[in-house]
C-alpha cells in the first residue's frame, strides 16, 4: 500500500498548519511559490518595526521537516496530479487547495526582510504619507504609523462610504473617531489615480481634492488566488467571485479526495487568519480519518461558518473589536491582539519557540 500522498497547494495560514500537522501521518508535499510562511496579520507592524519580521517570516523548512517542498506556483491539476510552473509533476491521493489571495511577494525570506526595511525607510523619510484603501490593512497601517511616528501627516482615501466595511457600522464609527484623535485625515467615497502621480507628490482624488504626500501605500483587497484553476477539473467548482465551493467537511463539492481551506473557500464568513487556521486543523483531522479508515466518511468533522468577529489593531496598545454580542474600542481589544499580534501563539502552533 505505502503511505498515502497528500499534496497541499499554498503555504499560507491554512496550508502551513496542515503541512505541520500531517507531516508524520502521510507522504506530504507542500507546493508554494515562496520558501517561507508569513504571519499575514503581523505584516504592518513589520513596516514600522522591521526587526518584528524576524519572527513573522518562517522558512517552511523550520516547521515542515519531513515532507517534500516544491518552491514553485501550481499551474494546473488533474484527477491524479498537480503540475507546477517549474515543470514538476506531483501525484496525489488527497489534494488540499489553500492558495488564498494572490499576493506577489519575493521567493526568499531574506528578500522579504529587505522589502520591510525598504518600506520602513520610505515611512521614515516621508513627512506625509497617503494610504489608499480603508479596509483592515489601510486602517492598521495608518494606526501603526500614527502611533509610532505621531509627527507624520497620514491621510487615508477610501472609496467606500465607511472604513472597515466588512464589519459593523459601530466599529467603523469608533475607528474613524480614534483615527481623527490621532490626527489621521480620512477621505471617504473617493479614489486616487496613482498612475500619473509619480513625481509631483500631489495626488488628486476622484472628487478633485488635492493631497500632498511624500509617499503612498496601496492597501486595497487582493484578488482570490484561483485564476490558475479556471482551465482545470475544478473550473465548474468556482463561484462568481472565484472562490471554491465546499461542503460542510471543507471538501470541494462533489469530490471525495479534494479539499479547500482558508480564504479561497466560499464559506460564508469573514476571511481571517484565525478562521483559516481552524479550516486547516479540521481538514488535517478529516484527512487522518480518511487515511486511517480506508476512506470511510462516517467520522468526518464538519465546519460551521463563524459569526462576524474581528479585531483590528490600532497601534501597539489599542484595538477595535467586533464580537457577536458587542463592539468595543480601546485597551481591551488591544490587550488581546495588538501587543504581540498573536505571533508567539502562531509560532508555538507550528512547533517553534515563541
């Protein structure tokens, strides 16, 4: 018989926890275009404090020691194998797709660290900074800069009618008030044309307002990482947004041996790291059941979409939290997330020192 072959495509939050958990249970191959796992929700702190990235960028080989690692992008799948950009063919008994959102980042950890250093230099050398996008990334970056560099003029331009549209209006209002108290200027229902703004440091918004800024950061949503599946056996399993349709076991609907986890799934919940982790752990459990039970399905665990819960950190000490029963801003959400941004916890989950 030999060991079952599990192939995991994508080394993000869900893919990393899966590879770590299953490496001694089966013959696991992890396919990822980069050599490292990055704790995604900690990336903005790394821009204001580049040494923070030393703990948030983890080479796959530091936690995934036993299986095979293919550092390349997956370009196609069939009923039996995955093909990567560098021409590797990897056969599978079970496949997990965890490609999240497509985000072009460097291949090596050293290059990614350099990117953070360059971003930090950009912030330090700018007196005024424009942030395009008022979702969680834009808000957290603005807050990090406002707290660590209070002398800098920060402006957010957001095309929506409120910040943080993915959670409730109460959280948006509280966040806007907090940012204003930190002298961050927020311009809603406007966008910025960046293409012709390279040299003059004057940015014009869609409503004709002029913003002066020494530099800018683009913090708008990234596309779902499923374009590569459109010509494959899963082409009919994508919804209108490009997300993979899954059943309650997080299996691709209608398939018995292909699972999907994390941001790429059509599970009706906020796309967040903590939920992606939960997906990864459930699929790991279900794959163990299938391997040990010779494919029997009676004991598979089911996943229930989580209530819209979120914590957005506002600098090092504060945060805004939406829980199912209330929304609060201040030190309490900050204590939960903002100090270490769950980095120690995530490292321990991968068997590493905090």
